[in-house]
C-alpha cells in the first residue's frame, strides 16, 4: 500500500471520529429529540445549536474544498442557527442526514488520488490544501464533540 493511500485512509478514520473522541454519529444515537434544545446550567448553547454549527461548518469546508460555486458565508451569522430552537423532528433528522451526506462527499473526494493532498483546493489560495482543510475540520469537529459530551453529562444522557 502506498504512503499516500495510508495517509488518506488515516484521515478518513479521523474524519469519522473515534480515534481520540466519540464519533458524532454515536453521540447522535444517545440524544432524543426532546433533549436537543436544553441549555443546562445556563450554558450559552444547546446540543442542537452545537450540532448545527458542526454541520454548517463541515458543509462550508466541503463546498470550499470540492465545489466550483463557493461563496464565503458571513461569520458568525450563518454558522449558528438563527432560530435557537429546533421545533420539528423532521428538521433534526434532516440536519443529521446532511452531516452524513457532506462527510461522505468529503471522504470520497479525499480518497480520490487525483485530488492532491498538498495543493490548493478549488477555492483555496496558497496553503489552503486538502490536507489543511481536512485537519481544520477534524479539529473543529473534535472540539465541539467534546462540548456536546459535556452537555450530555450535565443532562445525564451518557
């Protein structure tokens, strides 16, 4: 197996989570719709708000990395939900499905060896490589996964 393929497969493992933190897909199995809007101990966010932020950020990085038609969203307005409450279970289910769809799109893009790890991505400048964007997304997701786990512990949802 080539070194490039080993690196790509390792990045996929980290993108999916579980090496150093619980994968979001496992966290989502433990959260009921009834619990997603709770802000325990006067914290400034809920599980819904954190997950929305993870999903939107991932979507932004996927578009930036893989699409021809990228437009930079305004920070922080678009990165957090306008409505602080998720009112419909269908909306929650759609958000979870978007997370998986976008992650799979990025995984497939990464595993395509024609997409070079260290060259600028489609909408990137010097230094904004596929490797950088993946590392950024992995770190971002890990950070907010930790926050979600803390919320779950505070809510006794382990």
